[in-house]
């Protein structure tokens, strides 16, 4: 993701009936850029023109001999602010007591309170750099009147759900440790939702000991306070505390995985700016998570707990049925790049394969996709790529290597060694993206030894650097409509564009495919767009003869020629009447299925969002027959059947 160093905190409250400050105005003639291959935006009268020229006519042949790859509908997990924490099941913040650096940005009118919660101060505990279990600091509890307390507010617990607690402790005398989840009632009293007690006896060598317990909540509250009470006379040290619902999936929130799995993401990229220029080191994020040292995110701020590393990311990919694409840190050098290939793919008999097995993964991860750094280019980058390719291919000759920003020099020097070049598209200008795709295709075709190279758009969205309302629009209907047009563009060039990773997976300063808070998930307009295309696309890109003005269209056909999916994106503020002519493909096609993504209240406003009180304001609705009208600002897919195709 592109980044800016900004020290201003923006507070954003989206008013559903107002205009955004960027992009197209929400007036009576509002429209968006239409089908990229036309190279021109829709005219102000596009709604009326579309009604006059409503024919949707397909050709008799494919666009080219390539195939549409499901990896066009991939996504991106970046160590950026709350992208990972918003999906990870850990409930305790600052669990290593090394401190909190609050996020510099937030939206929807409130700070990220559940992400940046701090331990509440009181006289019975302090941070101390005295033989911590991990990192630089531990909590030292000194009882006052026989009791010392640690507490952290802002948690969500659910009635009937069990929660697993663990922590590392050392003590000078026998101590009773009581763990409590409680919530404040309107009358000022506390309701205990769950509690458990354990006794810790001091070891002869004052070593750290792990305590684990499970407790079940008797109620539901999003204002739960976690409390640890130490009862005794001596001092107690605590470090690496953890609280997770026991229904987590390899550490990931169950509700998040259940929301993402239907997207059929196919490929998910890991890395981004924390790798370059952020200085991330993958070797610090493997092994027991309680032994991992947290680190400051140099690019985006905050302290990253390092709970999620390569292994956890790959587990996430397996849970959502996606292949992992790992962006390596170029600053870390070619030897480290080879090591991560060994770690991921070696048998458990080699040095790095054995390390992986010791960390709980005896079977190889079989990672195929690796990228050489993030958003890098220029002569220095190009001159170093060959060494990376050599070391990584020596480790595993079967891997596929993606370069970062493409250039003619990159093609000339390492074209034979790489499999993909990866521009990033952060602009609403579809014509600009199409020009770059065509330029890169021309370079591939004209550079000897590069005919095998394909394009991977490893980050894209209509903005990557706007803040305030400009970025918040990533949650809006505008984003869904833009993304559908972008999918149409990539599908048209699917003989060269074979994978893409939209930025970002979750939250991400309002840029996520989903938005989460404790106990809840919102599916954004982009979420619905991705699911629509992933569910209904066919592999053969088919040529269109006629499309209504203001409607971005894409046809695709099954390998056996018997099924056609037609995607139609109405980019205007007017409904568009349509009629289908599929005669060049089939004389008597039958309607099979279809769906429409739209604003359920049909307000004709691009800045509508899904939010906590209306999580399905923009949603996908099935259609029972071939539509004759495209609702304004909508994305439609219609599936036809041709049983007589030869």
C-alpha cells in the first residue's frame, strides 16, 4: 500500500445523505467512468442515452485464447494498523506490557478503542524491566492489603461462549491468581460474567511458570473488563497474558473466517510496506508466539504484537481456501529470501524444514508464490533481483517469482528468471490502468525471453493515499461500482492479467473488504462485488458487440460453451432499460440464474455505506428472470444456458 507520513488525526462521520469530498458529485446527472476500453467517461446525459440504446449484444467469439483466472479476485493482508488484529482472536492488548502506541487515524467518529486499550493504572502494579519472560518489560504486582490488580476494559464477551486464558508468572511466595470478566451495570454495581482461580507456588529458581484456565461467560456485553487479582503477601510478575474465545480457528476469529470463506479468494498476499521500507523480519515471527518480541511499525505506527507471522498467515489462507503469496523483505537480503522458501517448502529433514516442524508444522506449506519486495523499482532494485531469483530458485525450482514495479531494464536483466511483474493501481482512472496494462503487454511481447511473463496487480483500489472522506469512500457503493468495472477490465485482459490482490482484507483505515469490531462483521459493497464475480464468472472471456452507454459490460462463457455469464455495471444515476441479443452465441438461450448488488433503498447516492445499524443496506439480491432494467448504480450478473452449443 502507498503510504504518507501524516501526523494529523482525522475524525470521520459519514452522513448518509451528503456528498463525498472526492470523486463524482452526487447530483442528478452523476455517473462514473464506464467500460475502460472505451477510454472515455460517461456523458452527463448517460441515463437518458442508455434508455434510447439499451441493446446488450454479444459476439460469436472469445476476446482472445486466454482464460479468466480465479486469482483475479484475490486480496491482501498487510501488517498495517488493525488489519490483522481486527481478524485475530486475541482479546488482550499490550499482553507483553511493552506499552501501547495509539493509532494515528480513525474513522466513523470514534477511535479504535478495542485495539488500543491500555492497562488501567493503579498503585498495586507497575512495568518493570527485570527479567521479563519475553521482550523488555513485565508487570510487577505488589499487593496492598493482600491484593494486587491488573485490569483492561473494552472487551466483548458472549453468553455461553468459553474463553481460554493463559499467562506466564513468577512469584516470591504462594499466590492465588483470580481471573474475572465483569461488566458495569447501570446502577453502578458490577456483574461477574465469568471467573476462575489458580494457585501459583514459587519455584526454587524463581523461573517463569505458565498458568492456563478456561471459563464460560454467563452473559453478553461489549463493555467487559478483564481483571486479574493476585492474592497473597509476596510480589508477582506477569507477562504475555492471553485471552481468546475457544472457538477460534488456529487463532483467527471464527466469525471472520466464516465471512471470508464464501469469497473464494483463491490467492492472498502477505507483506506490503512493513516489509519495504518497514524492516519487517520474518524470522522474528515464527516459533511460540509467547516468545516473540513485539516491534514498532515504522510506517504506520502502533506496536505490532508479532502474534501473527508466516505460519499463522498460511493457516489463514488454508482456512479461506486461498493460496498464499508472500512478499519478502528486499532489505533482508537474498539469503533470508532463500531461507523462507526452505522454511515453507522443505521436507522436515532439512535445517529449515526441521525448524518448521519444531514450530508445529511437520508437513511443508507448499507455498508457490513469492514477491521480491514491496513497491520497489529503479536501477538499484533491478540490479539486485538476479541474486534473489538465483537463491530462491535454488531453494525450490518450482516456485513462481513476482517482481515489484516493472521497467524495461527489469525485463532485460531478469525477465528470464521471473514469472510476474506487479504494478499497483491506486487511482479511479480506469483508462490510465488500461494504458499501463497495454504498455506492459507490448514490452512483454517485444522483449526476447519474456514471453512467459504475466501481470499480477498485487495491490489495487481506487485510492491508497487519501484520508478523511476520500479514504472513507472505500466503504461506499462507489467502491463496489468501481471495483466491478475494474474486474471487467482485468477479465478482458485475462490472457496477461492473471492475479490481483485488492487492498485490504479488513478494517485498514476504512479500506477493508470487511469491517469488524468485537463480536460483529460488516460486509462492504466491495465484499458483495467480489463474491458476485467469484461465484458467477466463467473461464472464457467473450467479446461484446454492443453495450448501452453508461453500462460497463463483460461476458464470459464456460469451457463447454453451454453457459454464459453477463456482468452489467450501471454506472449512472438513472435506471437503464435493456434487451438482450445473444443470437451470435445461441439462437434460443434460456435464463438460468442471476443477482444484483444495489442500494436496497434505491436513493441514487454513491456514498451510501453498510454500517452497524444497517449492515445490509447495500447487498446482493437474486433475480428470478432475465432483467429488463438495470437499477441505478448497480452491478448485475445474468447467467444464460445454451444446451445446443456445438
